[in-house]
């Protein structure tokens, strides 16, 4: 039976209404529950009995038993029996942890991401969650920003496709269904463009770039039916996102038609004061309410100031009611009035968490997220009779989970050394720590390595060095790890480096002292085993970069779809001074977007266009671009063929290339296959001075293995 939300609203006191639009940590409503704080503590952190019957939702609570108990406790105290919503950061797995989202982005496999989200929803739904604060689709172009690990990458199309896939995986047809969650896209908007890569910092983005690059992934999430949106911490072009009426009402609700719940990020409402936007808590509550923020997360401006704002006439009760209704509608949509526990079940927790099927998916996802950056032929390892020295701060540790890893546990991961030891004789030594190390430790590691035939060097960052508040100003390997790598290489044995990191690092030196390099990201529960399988060629490396790898930190932000300059560099041999270049570094990144090696090689044939003109006004007057790809190496492999288009002139300057499509092609040695894409007029549209449309003129298209190559073909878009 459906609950009559409007009748319920009519029975609610103002305090009860404000309660529904307030979200707290579980420790706030019942002392003794530990809260995982990601910022300043909020209202009533000492456990406020009064609050228990009043708040509408809690964040970060887990466990079927705990959730059921808290739901019972709070519902008994709530005069109208309104259930709590339990929201959580289920980002890339709940108990079985998949690779971090950036790693999933590098699979270019949205079906796989959907399956991972489905499993994450299932595992967390049985632990009592109703809503996940995912997908995070902030476009990220600056590897200094620690939260780049949470984003699929730097491309608007790829991020949009992943947004849709995650949402389908979490919500299915209806979040009411068993094992489904409602999901919350974040952080609206443009949080990924924090100046200098410093977390929470301000962002300045032109309207053109916002519309073209930053907003499309959130919009894709709204179009995919995402039930909630979370505001961002950052100030955007002078107005903090959480207080922005333009973003949250005009763009999100009026233009895009979003009718779900808008929640602030954690304490972002009270942070309007720190932004120098609101003078006090009352202002902050007033601005956020007017901007359409339905739920205030953790800070207490709504709670403390809405009554006075109403009395003073600064706020209309209609705005409060609108927010409360949306929260109640979400509870109704999740069926919580009928069954406040939804899928919470201790029995199913033990059946489903970390079950074989979920771990298998995690292993596949981890393997597919690895990006082979360099290989002089040493990989895959051929013989099992060899001795492998697994050296480095990531050799024997299990730091494979980023800081948003739900209830995943490091001791449920397998270290790389242990995973390798299942297949081959292993000797091991850590050599140095992530950020420190003694001479004697390095010497000992060299000694250990000298007993082996091959060195696998497991290096990188500590998981705490990325993620929220994990910005870095230097992007080389931390501590003495590069020195360890250099000295290992001098031993004269083949060195295979495996990099565990939450971001692209500057790997020029490491690549110079390694025969092969694999970027492993933070690969999740099955990461160790997946890496070993790829090293031994049991699985093929398939990943392609969804972010550019900088040559040096001074290039940042660096991304493939940049606007051209008036003084481009014509070719590598050019030495002319007055060009857009650095005196001391290449302009191009070390590895471009889309790049990744396999254990085989592919050649691309000459591209063909079905015609070289397309009429803008004739629907379906599409052009086909086609070429043949051949596996010219000795092993099976998967190539990701990427369609790029360049608009040679427009009412705005147009990017040097934009990804418009891609296809994974699996080929056996010697096999070749035609790959074709349909170029539609729709693909040529952008936010012109006269609206979202295509502009007639010359375009170029290519099918390429990455964003730094391709044979361009030109065509014309005609208008009668
Ligand atoms: C983060 C969000 C997260 C929220 C709730 C904030 O600090 O920015 O991404 O969803 O905390 O845990």
C-alpha cells in the first residue's frame, strides 16, 4: 500500500520537517556507534537521544544487524514512524572490492563496470544500505588531485558512459527491487578542476568548457535515472557550488529536469561561510535552501536556523516542504514505509559477501584495469623454473584498497609476493618503505635480488596519498623508491615494475630503469592474484589509459582534448622558439590518453570513408569510417580502436581531437578484422554560440590506438 506522502507532510511539525532534511553520522543519534569522519564532526556528535527520532537519514553505517537495530531505535522515537534512509559510500565494491574507479575507467568496459556496480549494490543492500554516494564522475585533468582515483578519467564521453553503466548496475530497473540501491551522482559540479590540484580548492572554468567537458557526465547520470545528486565542495566561477542557484536550480532542475533529491556534500552548507559567501549559519542555510539543496549533510545550519529564517520571512515554508517531500518520496520509492529494513539480512551477508562469484569478477576487473606501459619483450614471463625476486614496499603488503573501500579489508587481499609464489619460486624483500628507507634495507634487497633471475619491483604510493584530501605537489615515486629501482636495474637482471598508485605518477625515470612497467592502480581484493596472472600471461593486459600520464608535474593540467594554440609545434624536429612549448620539458605527456600495450602487436590499415560529404539537414546522411586491424604479433590480444573527430573551424575554437566512439576487438595472431564507426551529424554537435548544434565546414576523423596517433581523413558537413 502506498503511503500518502502529502498527508504525512501535513501532520509534521516544523522540527520534524527539518529533521527529514538533516543527515547525520550514526554516532550522532546513538552514542557508541563509531563514525568514519571525512571532515569536521557535525551536530550532536556525542549521541543525541532527541535527534534519534528526528533525523531523516544517516551516512556511513554498515552491517545488517546494526542497521536494523538503529532503524528500530529511531522509528520508535519518531512520532510518525518515518523510517531512516541509510546512505553510504559504496564506490567500487562493498565487501568484495573492485579496482578503484580510475582503474575501472581504464578497462573502457562499461558492461564490466555495470556488473561490478551490481555486485556492490547486492553486497551493501544486504548490509542495510539504501543509497550509495556513487557514481563519482568529476572530470579530472590534474593528477595532483587525489580524488582523480575516484573518477573514470579525463574524457567527457567515457565519464558519461561510465556514469550510465554504474547507475544501471546499482539501480537496475527500479531501486525498490531486491539487491538494488538508489544512487547519487557527485560532485555537482566540476569538483575535479580544483586549482593546482589542491583538494577543496576553487575552480574557474569558462561556460564553454563547463558545457562541453565538465557537465555532460552529470547530465548523463541524470538521464540514466540517478535518484540523487550531491553538490560539490568547490567554488565555481565565484559561487560555491552548494549555494549556486544557477547550477542547482536552473541547470540541474530546470534544464535537465532532475526531480530527485539534492544532497549537500559533507558540511558543505556550513562551508559557505568559509567560502566568504555566507556571513553566518543563517545565511548559509538560506542560500542552500534557495539553491534547492534538499538535505544538509552533517553540518547543522538547517536545524539551527530554518525556524528563524521562516519567522523573519527570509525563507518560505514552501521551500522546506518541497525538500521534505522529495526525501519522503525517495523513502516511498525504496519501499521503506512498508519495509524499513529493505534487504538487510545477516544471513545473506554471510552468503554473499566475498562469495566466489564476486571474487572472480573482482579478479577479472582487476586484471582488465592493469595498463601495460612498457614492455621490451620480457613479459609475459615464460618459465616457471625461474626464481623471481619480488622487491619493494608493495611486495609483501596488501595495500590494494583505496580509502573508499567500504567494508573491504586489507587482510582479505593477497600480496603480490604471495600471489607470485603460487606459480614460481619467490624471494622477497621490501627494500624501502613508501616514504622512507635505510641504506641497509636497500642493500639487503639488492642481495635478495641477486639470487633471482628476474626482479619484480612493486612500488608506488600509500593508499592514503590519494583520495579525498590526498593531493600531492610532487608526482614522482615517493621516498627512496626510485633509488631502489635504479640500483636494482644496475644489477643487470630484467626488472619488471608494478606501480600501485591512486593517480598517474611521473614515471620517466622508472621506465628508464625497468624492462617492463605495469600500472596497477589500487586494484582491490583480487589485485595481487590478477597481477600475477597477467605477468604470467594467463590473462592478457587489456587496459588503456583513461587519463594522460604527465611527463612532468609542470605540464599539469595535461589532457588530450585540449584546444589548439595559435603557435602549435608542427613536428618533433621543430626547434623554433616562438611556439607553444616548454624550454625544459616536452609538451606531450609521457603516455597519451587511450594508450596501453598488449602482449601482441596490431597494425592499422588505411582508413576509408563511405563518402566525404554529409548534409546537415538530411537525417541519417551518415558517413561510415572503416579500417582493418591486424594482429601482427604472436599472441591473442584485445585492441581498443578509438574514433576521434576534429572540427577544423567553428564559432568557438575546437579541440585538437575528441573521442566519439570505441570498440574492443579481440584478435588471434595473424587475424585481421574490419572495424567501422558511423559518424552521425549528432556527433558533430557542440555548444556553439547559437546553441547545441553542428556547424557546417570541414571535419577530420581517424580510428586510432590512442590519442596521439591516427591517420586523419577529412569530410565536409554541408548545409543547403
Ligand atoms: C566526500 C563525498 C562523500 C561524503 C560522505 C565527503 O567528504 O566528498 O564524496 O560521499 O563525504 O561520506
